[in-house]
C-alpha cells in the first residue's frame, strides 16, 4: 500500500463508521448464528441489584428500616469495593481503626479492575496495568512495594521495577497491511508527514512534561490533585483533543490515530469527545526532565493483582452482593441501609461513611444529595464498554513480529466502532505456546452515553462474542477454529468521561466535598479512571475521617 493510500485509509478510519441505532443492532443480532458462536458466560457487574435500587427509589421517599437493638456501631462503612473503597479501608486500618465494614454491589471486589481465572491462567476483565510511578507518587509506590515489585531507586529517587513485574518484551505490536510490527508507530505505517508531526508532538509533550507553575506544581502530575491549576493550562479544557491538535497544525493521520487510541484506551472517549487537557495529561503526567519513559507494570490478571493486595487489609469480611440503598446522617454518625441479594433490607450504623461509587450512584443513594440534586451532577457522564475473555487451545501462526502482551490493529473497525485489540494473559508468564486467554476491549465511543448503554444491553452474549471473534479473525485468519469459549462483560458505566469543561467547571472539587459524616472517594473525582487516582481519593477520604477524629492533622489534605 502506498503512503498516499495509507493516509486515505487512516482518514477514513478517523471519521469512523456511522453509529448503529438500536434497531440496526437488533437486525444485526438476528443474523448471528448462535451455533457458530463459542460457548461462554455473560457478566453484567451489579446490574440486577442496581436496577432494583433504582426502582425502589422511584416508589417514593425512602424510609429506612429500624436498626436492630444489637447492631454494632462501626468506625466506618465504606460503600464500593473498587480500588478507591479498598484504599480507604487500607488507610483507616493503618491508623488503627478495625471496625470498618466494606460493602460491594457486585459478587466480587475490584470494580473495573476485577479479574477471572481459568485452568490455564488468571486474566483481567478491565484495567490491566499501571505505569511505574515517579518518586513523588508515594501512594502507588507503597502498594507496589507491598507486592515486591520495587527493587530499588535510581539516582533521582524514582523506583526501579523488578524484572518479573515490568512488562515482558515485546510489549506492543500493531497490525498494519496484513502483518504485525513492533510498537504503535512502526516505520511501515509512517510517511514523512507522520514522522514530522510525531516529532513535533513529542517535543510539545516533553516541554509540557517539564513545565512547572509559579508555585512549583507540575503542569500535569499523578495524582491529578498535584497538577497545576494555572489558568492557561486549564484553558485547554475548553477544547477537544482534536481541536487542540489542529490548532497546533498537527494534522498527521497517524498522530491523530495514536492520540485517539490513547484516550479511548485510558478514558473511554474518542478524539472529539476528550478534553484536550485530559489528552495531554495522558502523555505528559509521567514525564519529567531527564527521566526515561517509565516501565509498564502488569500481571496475568492485570490490576486484579493490585486489588488482591489491597483486599488483604480488610479487617472484616466484605459484604458482597449487597446494594446500598440509602446513606444519611443519623445523630452523631450515619445510617446506611443495604439490600441483599435475597431482597432483605437492613440498617447499619457508623460514625462515618465513605461513598466510593460513581457520582450518579452517590447522588441516588446519599439522601441529602438525592434531595438537593446538586448542580455538579450534570457535569459527569460515564462510558459503556464491551470486554471479552477469549479462551484459545493454541495460538495462531502470525506473520511478522512474535506475540506481544498488547496487540492492536491500525484499523480496528467493528460494526460498533473501533476495538482496542487485546492483551495476552500468559505473555507475562513467558508462556508463548499452547492455551491462553486474550482479553479484548471495545469502548462504545462516538455516541451519547445513554445511547451507547442502550446498544450495549440490546446486544446479547452471542452478538458481542460474534463481533469480537470477527475482529480477531481479521488479524488472525482461521483463529475462530482455535477458540474454545468467549466470555463477555458488559460494563454500562465503566468510567467517567473527561469531556471538555469537566476539569475547569469546579464540579470535581464540589463533588468531593464531604456532607457531614459522609465522605466521597472515586475516580470520578479526578475525571480520569486511573488506579493512581482511585488510590489517592480513597486515601484522601480516609484522611478526612481521621482528621475529624483528631488522629491526623488536616494539613495533609490537598487544596
């Protein structure tokens, strides 16, 4: 293929296919031959209980049940068993609080960092790596150190990741013109236009990664609370990422594809939906002058390994498969009403509560928010994703580069948008032959969030398995003969969408403010669904409780 034809194909891919309507998806589903789709399971994390919660509140003002006479009073109840909730428990227990009860809507902990397991390997369902932290991200360093992933520090104080935790080479490969090539910017996919703009963009990222404001705060830093609030930088939040690139004269189709891939992968939004501030954060937050590109840290089960490490700090068995229906102040503490899988309501008491859920859930279950419907709620929206775990009895024979951890197609087109490719669960273990599990990702971008969720749930397991297998078949002809099962995950509210205006609106700070004994923690409060942000907000909410009890000084808390 000539560079001119390749540019033409890139531009067509950037424009994208027309969004399917629900009727069109139903028609497509009718064409799926169930007998030709491998067996498997469908997971809808928390959907059943969550919908029961919504119907309960539609019935009218909620009246909590009476508290049992012998019910204990907890030091704290943490609502939500994702990384933010687990981080809150970890910090509270480290301060000596043992009566801390975690409650989770799903049947297991982890949220979008949950994982599964087969006789072959453990595998992720969602989040599958972190980047090696810089020296000042002490929270992430602490968790990685618990896992034994840090073997020392370099001359600048940045942690060095142990060899078995750093992503094994080759880490990424790109499918272009019928072959696999190393990295996401292989020479075979580039022409002079692409190379010129990629160099200019790299220089811009280096400059922004080194910039600090008058107070010494980096322009972009993890966690986001440490980033500069400089008005000129926040002005980037008024642009989409594509608008920013075009304003800079950066028009290379491959650069636009790379940036689009980055924000779809990290944030569940495309180049036109992402705030320019969020897009630049992806590339700049881990940059510092004189620091080499940071290593990718991963496990066969992805961030499920981090969830397991955090869960070891739970002082009490978690209540899983329980929906929190109502949270409200009650005398000198808080009252939490839970609905279990059998439909039984129960009231629990605590001195403090951490609500570590998405904002739309917090606004539904926290009584003062439900009553007030705060203005900040309109600033938040969430993305919908399909993920699949594809079990293979053997690997296909590929052309070009050997199997990598992450495999991406330049044209990842499906009838429902562009996929992100897949990660290979056995790669990190050094197993390059025989059975494996591939985790495949499809963010439903380019349409209104509610429409994306309707389309997500209109498609059953057989449909999404067919979409997944057809996408893999384009890269690996004949691979369907090697697939033994396809498990599908439907995540209707996978992550917060960092759209233009979110970071500069004041909504993030307003949504994080405690309401009496009720505190808040979730990646929504950073506008980006990253492990580092969940860890920060869980710890921050716990520190608020400890400060209220006089166990720490409030000065630790960020402004």
